[in-house]
């Protein structure tokens, strides 16, 4: 399971909400591991015992530099894996999937961050770039990235910032916007 941000509704959720999140991610991880014990998940040199949810912080979780966000906290506790700016590799037999994430950043810096980070796919693997930004192809008048500004060479792009489901294709990119499990809209 991958989650492209906005897992929580506020930047500092109540302890009771975080506790429910811990139980949910722990149970999910253990249940997936029970069904797929021959799957390995790695980030850098860390191999995860269970099969955790792979996530990035969205704009709902974004906090001031130097402060921890709830996604980092759940990552530290082994409840999920934060793949912001890190490759997470999933292996099963000879199949490999690599997920690389870019957490939500202020829209005016998004293109600069993509260029500076030099995000690149891994060799001999199916590569997913997961990000949390506005896309001008979906919301034309808003500041944000274009599909052309996304890093090249990934097999799939997943955006968690836009809260309605959409799939876009260009000649070299396939983008999935999974949408939200909560009904959201711009008006009352």
C-alpha cells in the first residue's frame, strides 16, 4: 500500500488520532506480511520485518523545518516507511518495485526542488515517483508543477495532493491521482 500524503487532516493530530493511526498501520502491516511473507521491503540498508505502508507527508502533515511531522514519527516507530527523498524497494522473487517520494512543499518551490533533487529511477526495476503537489494540467489557474517538470524515466507517477480521482497520460508519463477517501470540495 502506498499513500501519497494527507493521511491526517491536520499538521499536529490529537494523540488519540495518532494512536488510532498506529493501530491501523500496525495491523495492516502485520496482515500484509502474513499473506505475503516472501516479499522484502528495504529503505537504504534497513530491511523491514513486516510489510509497512509506504508514504510521504502531504501538505496536511507539513510542519516548519526542524519540527517532526506525524509521518516521520510513524516511520520512526516502524508503522510505515516515509519515502520522501529515498528509494524504498519491494522485492518478490525476481520482481522489483522502487518507490521514490517527494513530500508536499510550498508550490512556488516545487519545480526548483524537483530540479535540485535530481530524482532518478533505479535500474532493472519498476519505478514509481510519488509526490504531493498541485498539477497545472488538473488545476490550470493554480501555481504548481506541470507533467513536463516531473522527473523523467519513471514507469508510474502518483500524486496525492488532488482529492479527486484522475488518470492522465502523455507520450512518456502515466500519472495516477487516487483521490481521497473523504469527500472534499472547494465550496461549502
